[in-house]
């Protein structure tokens, strides 16, 4: 038996969500305030582990509560006052049926699912409204009136919500119901008009039935490990181990050897205490205290193992230094001399073992399912320890012998750690996605195991391997930028500062994936519903010459000469060239060979442009694509919104001549759109300066820049680093990137009233990578 599904309604951000749980471990991920921790809080409250608060109702329901209190009562039914619900679905086996007899909806039940609904519902809505009206009137009567007879101020409770804020527990109660799985769809949506049967008339209450099936524990993120005395909330590792000893380990009465050792120690310690305290006790006796009729004072030891362990300094955990060389007494240091990370790992393991042992120690009717919520285990843990913990956590809680058949340990981990997330693959991930609508604080939950099962195995394997190696924060971002390569990734923060400064206050994740592999992220981006900008390259190559006037009309003017011989594909071997060698004869136009963007009949080798957006195979078609073709629009509010940005023709001026040109890559586009600046002698580190550039016309200069970038001697990383060393106010962001960043800025960082007339937020600090995703064209994710 295990907990299969949870359906939460009207609880905080969880307006109506279905959460699938794995039989072993589930990992909850998502941005801050997306509702991950609320799931655990809901289970705590519905199993009787605390009291509800008016703020536990989804914010969308607050106006309904207020409206119910203001209604006169005519025609208002019980449904008008909201309630919070949780549906708990358990999957059982043939050996578990006797445990869930109370949850079988009928004798005709068949299958493996049984369910219980727990509702926090009003006891009597009409009486609640009447009591509110009475209290409201008394408050109004008690307030002083002005000359017109109106109250001088509006006293509390001003509405039913304020009334319930202080009296919620008196007006609401927990109700339990049996659910019939035959009346629900696969997505756990009930049939219209379905009303579950109340769980009454049994020998046990609904709460007892639920707690008899499900035992829930929590390991919170705030563990307050202390290296020093600390405050009252601090807890050192030695004390944690002391508590574990007292609860679970073999006690002194069961260990004869321990008793013998304690007895010998007690004799020696008593002799020591008598000798040390003798002068003090004699001095006290001279004072006549404690009195003639009272026995004289003595100091005796009480060597109780539990008390020794419970004392802060009674027993301290030590760490041995060096390797294990068989020395029974190696040099050691107390636990507070070790790092927080290692202590935290041991702390969590001990706490998990403690919770597990307490569950196993339940006598009689032990609940068959033990669910443990572990909140943010990455606190104080470096990457390797995070991965070690998530790999071993289920081994720590492994059941033995017959317990494996009849009992289940399940773990839910909430995390913001990419190291934990990708260590287990896609299947355990449950992605909490915040609503995209403004002022609507709700979330929905996506089951990544469904994505795993429905995705092509090759793409799925690529994504799992890539994301694990890259450790990107895709599941915690508000948006994504997929970029062509390392150059775009390095330059992106500065380009954002120049072209779209409001993005600096957003949480973007940047994936360096390239045009060859970018389309493989399509299914994942669409599943997650992320707002995504793809920054990629034209990657123009020789193709069949245009066969009709339509294609020819869109190519760059014929004044662009054929590329020189050393214009080759990026992955081909090319000899280093000097400026003096760039007048080599033109190469043969072989299909698939790299060429200038304006080559007549040129095609693109970029599969992202061919298979994703805008789904065009020729350079002419890419330049003719409309703005709508470059955007994958949303059909629904939670769908992905994707835009592609690639090089298009812009006006370039040199020596009084102006032409519409486009670069094949970022480096070419940058050189063309910053032509005068790049050709200055001080820009030599950029590697884009052409010898005797002033003697060349614009077409020739563009050819030479293309050849320079394609040459084997050209280092793209050195170009990026050299550009970062320049004053960013002196160069211009290539138009295609600037347009794409402005689009992303509009989507995820909309203009606010505090932004000023020019719409630019002047904020300090660098780019936080997590609200959006940027895709580059070289095929590597950053």
C-alpha cells in the first residue's frame, strides 16, 4: 500500500491541484512561493496536527466569504460559504483490503484505489452568518456617533472574513467522506453532481481511520545546527544523538557488560568526588547546616547512560583525524570543530532514523504507510553531499523481512537544488508552476513522469544527461533563454544591461544549446509552459540555387561576391590566415559548405530554425518570415510562449556606402553593426580588425570579416572576453538580440509605475539567471 494521489482544493495557492506521488520518493520543485511546502502543511492540518487559519483559504475565496456575510440569507445554500478539501487516494494490494474496509464505497468495488475526502467545512453556514450579524451590530452600537448619527469609525469585525479570523475553529470542523474511484476520471475529476458518502456510523472516527492508515512526519529546513552555545533553539549534533540513544538504542538494563563497566567507574568516581569535595563539606558542617537532625551531605555519582548522553558535556561526538590505521585511540576533535555540511548530513540521517524507528515501534495497529516530508535538505550541504543524501535516503529507510510486504516508507523532498533534482532523473519530479495571470496567487502541479513516458527515448536521454551535467535551474526559473554558444552566454548579462535592463531584476536561466540541439528542448519547454527566448545563428550554407523569382527576390543583392576559399564550415580544419592572405581565390560552391548570409540560394544548417521556429530551411525564407512566424504563441494561459531571434539584414555604412547586410554568426553581426568601432586600431584584441580596411569597399570588408570569423585561428571565447574588457557604452548590441531581449523584458518584466517615463529600472547588480531561458545556437546548455 502507498499514497498514490493527493487532490488539494482551496488551500492557499493550491486552488485545485492533483499531485501524483511515487511509491518511494517524490521531489517537489518550483519557484519560491509556488506551494511546495503547503502540501505538507495541508496534510498536517487535515490529519489533526494543528489549527486552520483564515489565511489558509485561497485568496480568491476571500471575496466569497465577505459576500456571504453581507447576503440577507434568501436562497443562499451551504455551498456559498467556501470549504477546504483534500482527497487522499491510496493504492492497495490484495493483502491490504482488510485494512481499508471502512473506505470501500460498496460491495461492488473493484480495482486498487481507495479514497477518503477530508473537508474543513462550516458547521452551519446560516448560524455563522447570524452570529456575525449579531457581533457586528454590537460593535457598531458600542462606537461613538457623530452629529449625523454615523459611527466615528468602522469597528471590527467589518466583514465575515474578519469575524472568522478569530472564530474559525468554532464555526468550521473537519468532516470525512468515502470516495468512489469509479465516479472519478483518470485526472481525478468527479462526475457532475457526485456527492461522497459521509464516513459515519463506523466503530472509529474518520480521523482515527485516516491516522490508522497514514503516519506523517516532517524534517524541517530550519535545523538550527550550532557551532557554539547559541540560543535556545540551537541544537548540536551530540544532543541529537543523545535523544536518538534515549528513544531507540539498547538501554543499559539490557547490556550486562555496560553495567559492569559503569559499576567499576562508579567506585573510582565516588572516591574522586569524596576527596575533591571533602574540604567544602567540612566547611559547611561548621556552619551547622543542614542541621543536627539532618543526615550529613555526601557527593555520589549516578552514572546513568541516558543522563550522560543528555548532558551537554556528558558525552560528545568526536571526529577521528587521519585514516583508520587500527589505532584504538586516534587523535580526535569534538563535533563543533567540523564543518556544518557534514554535521547537517549526519543530523538528517539520525533524524530520519529516529522518525523511522518511532514508526516501527508503534505497537498494535501500526499505520501501513509512513510518509516523511524533508524540506530543503541542501541547507549547509555542498553539491557532493546533496547528491549523496538523495541517492541514499531510501536505503536509510529500507524495510526488512516481512515489513517490505505489508508496510511502505515514502519520502517527499522539497528543494531548490539542481544537484538533488537531476540526480534522480525526471520521474520523481513534481513541478509546481505559479499562475501567469496577474494578481492570481495560484499554482498547478505537473508530473514529470508523464513527460518521461510520452517523450521520445533519445530526446529524453539527451535531456536527462544534459541537464544533469549542466545543473541548470530550469525548474526554478520564470523564463528561459536558449543561446547559441559560449560567446552568447558570456555576453548576455552585459547585453541585457544595455538593451533590456529590467530583465536584471528577473530570474532567468540560460541554456547554451546551439542550433543543432536546441529543438530537442522543445517538448520540455512546452510541457513546463516556460516563457522562452531562443537566440541562435543563421548558419548559412551553400544550397541549390534559387529556382524561381520568388526565392531570388528575398536573397541579398548580387553585389555580394562569392566567399573566398577559406570560408568553410565551423568544424572543418582551416589554416591560420593573415590579412595579406585573404585575397585567395574563391572556393567551389559545395552544398552544405559555410557561406556568407547573402549568398544567393543559401540554406540554413540550423535545425532549431528548421524544426522549431520559424520552420524555414532557406535564408531567403528566414528573412521573409513575419513576426508572428517567429513566435510560438499560447493557446492557453499556462502554455509556453516562445520567440526565436536570429540575424536579419540591417543597414551597414562604410566609406559613405550603405547596404543591407546580415552576419552569419553573432561575431559577424556584431562586427557589421559596430563596423567603425571594430576597425579602430585599439580594437585589435577583438580579432575583427581587417588590415587596410579603409582601402576596401563595404562588400569586400564584409567578406573579409566573414572569412576571419570562420578561420581556425579565430577564438570566439577570446573575442567575448576582449569585448567584456571594453566600455559597454561604446558598442551596440546586435539588433536581433536587442529585439529578442526587449520582447522577453515585456513578457516577464512588465513596466511598473516606479520605472519612470523611459521604462527603465536603474537597478544595481548582475543578471540573476532563473526567470527566463535563453537558447544559443551551438548546441551546449549553460
